[in-house]
């Protein structure tokens, strides 16, 4: 290991400075993206309110024109006044996440936000890649690099998914999450560009850590889906009980069932990747330390994450754990990922305590 370290190429400090600059620029653009997505939700509320008013006028005309006998017919068609918001919501977006109202589908603020997010992703990508070239290695050798690369994966996955599903309703959540990750990396775990510590100078870092980054990023996306699912579920319960809809912007979001199914698919893929992460880590541990498993804190919590998501998939597939219970399991799983990445890395002493903090 020592001879290899002596032969390492010198760090390109200039390129490292450009990496930090572009990371800062990307974070600033992500903030603007978040603002535009939030404005889109606010503006869409007005369009939805106009549709609500038009629907109410239509009902009133039908009632006045047809007489009292039409009350029950209109009620059956609309499923009752207390359920009208749900009916209108289903008219706006289907469970396949397809928007059916032109006035809602044509959302200039969301279009600007998506365009700016592409710009932010390109700046972000340059920052990550330039750091890799500056250090002459893969850019995920410490907590700062892991988090910034993970945020890039979240951004890329979201933007690519937009080609297949209209997920603009998640824009404020995703851009906010990415901004939080970049700020946490820059403020909480600032790490100058440098060479890897000897323990990480192995080809396994390319396999093990890259898959862990992708899995963690997908877990973050499913976490956002699960939070939206809980909000939507609680909202629809209030509406069904005849209470006021306090979250009208959620009418742009598909039903809780559609969100749950989407999160389940993402978690299934993420679980497979995390399983490979644990296996690859064990193989790397045997090559580095002469044993596959040693109950190191990082190893233990990686296994805890695997158990939580395995329980989530099993409970939902065979135990009938659907609805809020499955969402909470998904959220708990992601909180375990966050705990493993932050608390375990910072406060637990172990063989993995070289995160560059």
C-alpha cells in the first residue's frame, strides 16, 4: 500500500477549485428550481380552484333544471359534495400519473423549473467529474463525495423519469432534497480534494461504493414518495369525513395507492442493489482485513437496513401491509440509511472510520 501511495499522481488543485465553484453554482440553481416548482404548485392551485367553481356551477344548473329528483342522480355522479375534491383530483391526474386537464398540464412555471434543473444537473455533473479528474480517482472516497455524487444520481434519475412519467408534482420535494444534500455536504462534511486512504485503494471501491450510492439515492426518491403517500392518505381521509381540504396543491398528486405502488417498485430495485452492496462489501472486507464479517458498526447497520427493507417487501407482498403501514416502513428504512451514513460514520469507531470528516 505504501509504495502505491508514493506513485500516486499529484492533486490538481486548480481543477479541485473549479469543482467546488461549480458545486456551489449547482446548489444555487437547485434553489431557484425549488422556487419555480413551488410557484408552479401555487399557480396550479388557482387553475384547480377555477375548475372547482365551474364544476359547482354545473351541478347547480343541473339541480335547478332537473328539480329535486335529480339530486340523487347528481349526487351519485359526483359521489356526494364531501367527495367532490377527490373526483376533481381524479379528473386532473390518473393513477398512471397522466394529467388530463390541459390547463393543468400546460404549466409554464414547471417547464421553466425542469429546464433549470437540467442546467443544475449539468453544473453538478461537471463538479463531480472534475473532482474525480483532480484527484485521479472515483469521486466517492469520503462523506462529502458520497453525498454530492448521491445527489447527482437523484437528479439524473428524476430527470430521466420525466421522459416516462409526469413527476413534476415531486419537483419541489426532489429539488429541495438535492439542495439539502449539497448544503449538508458543503457545510457539514467539507473535504479538500485528496488521495484515498490506503484502506480504500482497491478496485472494489468502484463496485461496492458506486452501487451503494445508486441504492441510497433510489431509497431517497422512494422516501419522498412515501411521505407524499402519507400526506395524500391523510388528506383524503379528511375529505371523506366532510372536512375542508387544507392542502389543495395535493390535487396535482396522484392517489395514495399509485404513490405506494411506485415507491414499492423503486424499493424493490433499491433492495436488490443494496443486497449486492452488502455482498460486495463482505468480499472487499475479506480481501482487506482477512474476514467477510466482523460486526463492525458500519457492517451491522448495513445489515439492519437490509433487514428493514426485506421486512417491508415481505410484509407488503405477503402480509397485506399496504397503505400507511407500508409507507412508514419505507420511511424507517430510509432513516436507517441516513443514520448509517451520518451518525455511524461520525460517532462510531470502527474499521470504516475514514470518511474524511
